C-alpha cells in the first residue's frame, strides 16, 4: 500500500469517526437547539398573532364603546333640549295666563271704580238738585202771594190725578 492510499484510508476512517462522534454528541444537541429555537419562534409568532387579534378585538370594542357613548351623549343632549323647550313653553303659558288674569282684574277694578264714580256723581247731582230746589222754594215761599199760588196749583194737580 501506498502512503497516499493509507492516508486516504485513515482520512476516511477519521472522517467517518468524526461524523459518528458529531452525530452522537453534537448533531443531536444542535438539531434539538435548532428545533427548540424554531418552536420558540413559532410560539412567538402565534403569540404575536393572538396579541394582534386581541388588539383588533379591543380596538373594535373601544370603537363600539365610543359609538355607544356618542349615541348616549346625543340622546342626553336631545332630552335636555326637549326639557328646555318644555320648560320655556310652560313658563310662557304661565306668564300668559298670569298676564290675562292681571288684565282681567285690572278691567274689573276699572269697572268697579267707574261704577263707584258714577254712583258718587249721581249722589252729588241729587244733593245739588235738592239744595237748588230748597233755595228756589225758600225764595218763592218768602212771598205770601206766591205761596198761595203754588198751593193752589198743587191742589189743582192733586185733584186732577
């Protein structure tokens, strides 16, 4: 045998032995480490996908809550406007009714005062008329001839009736 062939043989034996040793002691741990790393990467990817799904669900939920809050706000504002309008309308109605009542009372007071003034005026006219009649009668009754003429006229009127 030749040196080259011996060398080739020993190189081959060493290479096969090295492969066997690597396979037994290094290859399995390296493959296990690579597999574990791949599993961890897959797990991290799944966790990231789940986190993204959860994030999307939370975004959807927060959008739904925002929409609901806006609807509730709009409803509250609508109810507040309606309540304000109802209060204003009620206040206008009360004010109008109160104004009508005050006007009616004022008219009644004016009519009462007018009637009182007319009655007072009639009373004063009656008093003045009586005073004037007294004065006229006193002047006419001072004269005896006039007294007899008045009495005669009265008797004639009484007899006629």
